[in-house]
């Protein structure tokens, strides 16, 4: 059993409002030496006493007062009706204690669970945002796969294999390439780029390597990137990937991690 039920039972016990099986169970728990419940019980009693002392005199409604007087008159026939019965003072005090205790218990429970409800609301909002981000990423990935499938239907489309090099020998990749429409590169087993770095793709035809955009990989080492077509539909002889500054560079400067043969 968790400790949570005992937190609210301490306030009820201080008011004498804990009945049924809960009362002996709480007393056994308290007798076991629970410092938290002991402190809560003392705080509840002190707060209740302070509230009763500081509050204005509690006068019961006329109907309650008349009912109490009639009940006292029927049980004590020898007393004069005009005398103020002493039990009425006790009843008024008890009524005041009950009202103050109810207010204290309500404030205690509200303050305890208000924080928990706020935390649950924040967690729900964070979960909703995460689901929305995951959904957007999934939709984007599906759009990429559909576009790649459309390219594969064209006989001019080529599939080029990339091999790991240098610091990432376990890395692998595939390029789906169409000379007119461009294509996509899919990589796997690449470590996440260091802070301020990114992976940059290069297309090499007859001249110097041409930058084809930068991309990142996810926690599993996978990544996807759209490759624009070369001007004039020139054929690509080599595709390569290097580790560069995250903004990209016009010519390769970092280590080569993937390349086609």
C-alpha cells in the first residue's frame, strides 16, 4: 500500500472524523513510528486550534439553536426554559470546530492535489507535443518513400551502393538516382554528428565535387536526404558523404565517411 492515503487521513483523524476500518488502520500505522504522519497530525491539530481561536464566535443558525433547546428541554424537564443550558455552549463550540475543521481539511486536500493535477496537465501537454512531432516526422518519411517508389518505376533510375570509410567503416548507404529528377540517399550505422557538425553529400561528375546538401542522422544512425538533380542532367560518377560544419561548405574539408565505387 502506498503512503498517499495516510496523508489525508491525518487531517481527518485530528478532527475525530476518521471512522470505520480506516481509524484503527491509521492508528496502527501511526504506532509504527511514521514520522511523516506524526508531523502531519501535529500540524493539523495546531492549525485547527489556531483557526478556532482566531476566528469570530460561531453562532449557529436560529433553526439549529431552537432544535438544540428543544432537545435539551425534553431531556431535562426540571430546568426553567429561560435558563441558558450549559450543553448548548458545548454544542456551539463543537459546531464551530466542525466548520473550521471542514474548511481546514478542504484546504489541505485541495493544496495537495492541485499540484499533482498541474503536473499531470503539464505531462499530458508534453506527451501531446511529442506525439504531434512524431506524427509529422512519420508523414514526412512516408512522403519520401512514396517519392522514391515513383522514381523506381522509371527505367532511367539507378540504385547506387555507398560503403563506409575512414571513421565510420560500418556505415552503409543507398542512393536512388534519376538523372533528370534527382533522387534520395538513405544511410545507416552513422554515428550522430558532433555539436556544430553535419553530414554533407557530394556529387562528382567530370569536374570538382558539387555540394548536394547537409543532413543529420537519428539516434539509431539512420538518415534520409533529398538530392537535387545536376544542372543539364549530367551523369554522376561518384556519390560521397563527408563530415562538415553544420551550415555546409562549398568544397569538402572533413573526413569522408561514405562513398560509392
